[in-house]
C-alpha cells in the first residue's frame, strides 16, 4: 500500500502578512519558534526572482537548498526574524521544514496475508470493498514519484522510466 503525502503545510494554521500588498502565508508553527534557528521552506511567486533569497540573507539566515519543484528553497532563519518572513516581497508561502512520516500501515507487516492495519481503511471505503469480495488481485497500480527508495516491498515491481 502506498500513500502519497503532498504539501504537509496545507493542513496547519497559518498567518497572513498584515502589511498591505503582501499575500504570503506563514505556517503558524514557524512563528511558534522563539529561540535559535528555524528551518523553513519558502515558496516564491516567481521562480526566477532572487529577491526572497537575498531577503533571507539580510535577516541573518541562509539558503540551504534550492527546491525548483515548488518554485522555492529551503533556508535556516533566526527565530527572531521569522515574523518578517510574511512581508518579504515575492514570497507566496513559508512552511516549517520538517521530516515527514509516511502514512499507511500501522504496526502491520507486509509479510502477513491479512488486510493492512491502516488508519484510513474506512475513509477510503476499503472495508466495504473487502466485504464484497473485492481484493485488488489483477490490478496494476502506477505510482508517479520523484524517487523510489529501495524497499523490499517494491523488489522486482518498479519500472524505472525517465523522461
């Protein structure tokens, strides 16, 4: 079973810039950090605009990685400057840069023939499908991803294609 996790910052409370003319959204968890540095992902309005990167440096921060897939970059910023992130011209959104955990199996082993113990079985209607005899046997699933980890469950079932 695979679960696709998208932009994690979409489900968290946010704060909008109060300055007129700005529309940047800042993840409230970024603003909750009061000491040290905060690791953020900054999405830009225009990918080629270098202004946001310069503004991060002017706040005493540093760009740590370019993230062209989201028209942005990862950065480390002093917590004291986090409140100013929303007012940076050219910034669309600022979210907390954090490690994500995949959604899916909860304590179940992929080696067991029993149905997976997923937190979302009822939400996706799998329980009623299984009760009706639908097993998924003979179904091919395509997964589009920017990278696949070498995991035993995918051994011999990954068709690498690059375009």
